[in-house]
C-alpha cells in the first residue's frame, strides 16, 4: 500500500508534494521508533517526531546547509530536553543516544529521497528505487517461500533465507530493467545492473537492520497503521538504506564507466 502511494506521488506530484509525503512518513516512523525504543517517553518525544518531519523539507531550500543546521539543532534540543526532563540518570545516556540515532536513521536518510527528487532525472531515480524495492521484496518472499532452505541470518530474522535473498536480487534486476525501458531510457545496462545490486543489497540490509532493532526492543512490528503489514517504518526500512546509496550514485557515478 505504501509503495504504490509513493510511486503515484513521484509520477504525479511536484517536489513539494513529494517532500510533504516524506514528511508525513517521517513523523509516523519516528513516533513508531520512539514507541518501540522508549515507550515510557513516547508522548513527550512527539515534538521530536514533528521536528524530524520538518527536517525532511529542508533540502528544498538553500544548498544543504539548512539541513545540517536542522541536524545540529535537533541534537541541541535533545540534549536540553534530557538534561531538564531527567527521569533516571542511569538511563540518560542510552535515551539521548537512541533519540539522536533515530534522527540519523529516519529523517537524515529519508531526506536523501527529497534530494534525489531534486536531481535532473529525479523522477526516474525515485521510480528506480521504488520498483527495485517492490520487485525485490516480492521476489524474495515468493522464492524464499518456495525454495528457502538455508537461513540467511536466523539470529535477526529467522524466516529469511539465502535463496530468498538471491531471488530478491533477481527481482531487483527485473524491476530496474522495467524502469529503464518504461521510464528512464538514459540508464545504460551497466547502470541497470549496478543499481539493481546496490539498491537490492542495501535494501535487504536495511530490512535486516530494522529486524535487529525490533528484536532488541522486543516487538514484532514497528506499528499497526498498515493492517497485516505492520507500521510505516516496516515499509520504509529498505528504502531508508537505498536512498543515500542512490543519491550518491546518481551524483557521482552515473554515466562514468
């Protein structure tokens, strides 16, 4: 559900519409993170979730310095908040670290999608991310269900298999090929292969990383906002890791072979 909405906004919306959607996703995902990591503080941390949503907008302005400023201000506000809203001093360091890690994990990585949208071929690059992730997730699920025998990382995600992961990469390549021929003719076949591998692999790592966090927090899903699929963070986990990889590939390596 979330990825089709994302794809529709990419194709039909302006950069402002896209940033607004990213901001909404960011606020919800941050709230989910705080609910998992610091449930006793989730109410008082809601302003930090709203602030993170605003931070996702900042790449639309200036040349990135505003986003750097927003990150610095987030840390300062977190420091002041925990200093003067002290609950248990033995937990203060862990709580501050979790809140600051949440900003790096969600708004910082998600802001790269806004930055991708502002690139000359931003719509094509965003569709590439969406299709690679969607095709990779679907292929990994069906291949893993049918042929999965060797566990990929049972301590973190017991159901994922090596066969499913490899099938996911094949699906990612098919998704990239579809985008090349339907939306993004400027991609070379080398670009298709490299981006399928980069986004496919980093997306799967992002999925595993969120599973690691959920296991450490003792929860099954990040939330319940999407019936049967968990929370927004559960749907964004692959995209969060794919966003910076795609942005820097598009900026510095696209077309240079």
